[in-house]
């Protein structure tokens, strides 16, 4: 069973949603049969690499609210994260462009380290006050994941995996995804937003039950095709020339 997750490193609810899904998976008996694939989604593709204001002022400019209201909103998110084991630290948070971080995540995904890297990127951005647009920060995270640093340097020094990021974002548009996090299970069942773990668990159970039923039906059809008129036949092996 496959779960695809569209998210951005700069999205606090994507971090919370990741934690909620992990909680659901701990309660899901077939968790070892679940493949997680993170998909790229940039909330602001045109964001500069270096920003001269903090996250509170970003909300002020974006939504036209007062700074005190922006701080209060971030405090609400901080409390929501605390309940899920996330230590949001918004004051030291470094705003930046997340494109290279997404490229690193794409590379890590091919190396089987996508989930780990996304967790480290979220931790670096939202808790540790790291500049995740900075090359050295990304290399440090890659090293922690046990990735080949020479390969990572090559990826970050060029344009590798840029097309993977754009492909994911194009797919999101085609699916009508305009906000993240967005979870798609077996290309059929979707969960939008950082929903409670119970919601994710129900979606996983529904998808698994349907997949099992389809597999059983396929096996039954194969049996009916091989067994008819009171006999069961096996394919006759082809004679070697």
C-alpha cells in the first residue's frame, strides 16, 4: 500500500500531519506493508534565499494582520505542535526558499532515506533555527542521514532533481491540490490537512481492506479461469525447440 504526501518544509501543518500519520501507523497492524513517498510542494516558489524579516512579519505582510495577532497565531500552532511532540520555535526561524531542500529530499527518497530527511528538515527549520536554504546546512543533514556527501554536493551544485520537484508540483495542480499537507492513499483515498491520527488510521484501514478484497477477487477469477467443467487444468509447458 502506498501513501503519497505533498508537503513543504516551510509548512508547520505538514510537520504536524507527518507526526499524525506516524501515530496512526503505529496502530496499523500492516504498517510494514506501507510505502511512504514524499512529494514536493512549494508554498512560495519565488521566495528569496535570504529574507530580511521574521515569520511574524511574513504573516503581517501576507494577511494584513497586526504583529501581535501574527505572534498569537504562531503561538497557537506551537501549542498544537507541542501536543504532538513537536517543539516549534518561531522566533529564531529562518525564512528561505525551500527548492534545494526539496531537491535533497528527492535524492534521499531514491536512496531510501526520504522519510528521515524530511523529519530532519522539519526539525532544522522549525526547532533548530537552521537556514535550510544554505548549502552547508543541507550537507550536514545529508551527513546525518548517512548519504554520500560527494553525491549530495553534486546534486546541490547542479540542477539534478529539479525536474522531479517540478513534476510533483505539476501533478499536484492536475489533482487540484492547492494546499498542503495532502495525503493520497493508493491513488484513491485522500486526507487533506493535519487531521487527527484516527482519521489517518480509518483511511489506512479502508484502503487496506479494499486492496485485500481486490486481491482475493483476482485470485478467485484466476481459479475460475483454470478450473471449469469439474476439472482443474494447469498450463502445459512449452516444448523446447
